[in-house]
């Protein structure tokens, strides 16, 4: 593993930036996504992308780069100031609501860039190259929600800070679902303080059939990567679905610079899928301090 050759000081390992690919057309969620970005679909009381931006803020990210495309203006508006709305709320004494609206825009700095053609997740990350520059960064997929007090992104940042080697979050999935994910071939590489959660990646395969999957550890949609990934992406040819896959560039990175898989502590929802979205909505609503208890009673009273 190349941790000794990275030559980065602790300060050079600070992960300040995150890339959020948000250019996809959201075809899994039609018709809801015909005229609105999938990232703006609401889970309980917030658009999905706000959960992901909040995960970044709690993880210490200072600057988020959102890679958008056509029809995604609502995302920019959501993270911009809304003077008219804030004044309206303040004039009516709704000070807390006004502050909540303002906080959404003040969480972190956000920049936008566009992916002009739908050439794949890897291409979307490559589009952010200039804005990221020569420093490590996180990637968070907007339709994967991982609620909880200890964000997966923060866990990966801790691995990178300790080792200077990129790390991607993985979790176990049933064997029959491997065709929906990138799947890793890893060898156990326990080390304090991460213990058996840490694996050294030997290979990664994008969306393998169950019989070809090297394991049942799937890539979750959270990554912390060194800037070398951009060179790997630039060398990556179209793969699964004829798209430039981030997973294929990760394979090159793993071979050339090393890469950790980290079995993160937490649970994810694939909110880009209708059933996953419903599960996320129900479970996040049950935790809501305002109406979670009442909602639980309501669910208990349903006759199935
Ligand atoms: C993407 C990645 C895949 C990863 C998945 C997580 O696939 O390509 O490696 O496992 O996200 O949700 P997508 O779901 O965008 O097809």
C-alpha cells in the first residue's frame, strides 16, 4: 500500500472539498422527475440533496461542488439566499423559520459546474477537476441517504487523514443485488483505530451479476479520494452502460496508489429508487421529534 509514498503532511490530508454529481435525469423516478430534479424530491421535509449537503457540513467540508445539468436550477435556488422569503417570515414574527431558511444557504460554500453530456458518473467527477484542484476531496452520491450522527463521509475522512490513502464506503448487500452496485474484492487489513472495518482493495467491478461478483461488499456512494483519481478518470474508457464509470477509475487508483474499502458504521437508503425512497421517508419520519411518535401510532393502527 502506498501510504508511505504519499508524502502528504497531516495538513495536506485535510479534506475541504466535496463533489456532488447531480446531472442525472432521474429516469428511475419518472414521472416525478419529468420537470423537477430528482435531487429536489422531498424526504419528509427536506429535499434529498439537503441531507447530503448537511452530511458534508457535519463532516467538516468547507466547499461543495455540485455538478449539474439542464433543468437543475431549483438546486441552485435552494442553496441561495431568499431575501423576499426571509423578509416575509420576519415581518410576520416567524423568526425561527427565517433563521432556518438562512442557515440552508450559510452551511458551506457551494459552486456549480455543468456536465454537458450524460457520459457517466466518472465523467461527472472529472468535470469538477479544475474546481477541486490538487487536493483530496469527497464524493457523495445525492440519491444515497445515510442519516445519523456519525456521517459516513466523516468516517472516510478519518481513514484518509490517518493513512493518506483514499477510502470508499462499502456495506454488505444480498448476493442477488450485486448487479445494482460497484462490488469490491478486498483483503482484510485491520489496523487501529479502524479494526476489521478496513480492507485493502484488490479489485472493483461495476454492477457484476451475482455469479461474477467478487464479494457481497457493495460501494455505498461515499468516497474520499486523492487528486490522482483525475488522471485515472482521464484514462478510463467507457465501461458498463457505455458510460465512463467512477468504479473503473477506482480500479486503476487501487492498483497504482492503493485504496481502502471501509465498512462504515451506519445504514443507507437508495432514495433514487421508489421503494428505497419510501423506506427512507418512513424511517426518517419515525425519528422526527415533532411528529415521529404520532406517526408511529398511525402506522401501528393501519390494518394490513
Ligand atoms: C453508482 C455507482 C456504483 C455504486 C452506486 C451506489 O451506481 O456507479 O458503483 O455502488 O452508485 O448507489 P448508480 O446507482 O448511480 O447506478
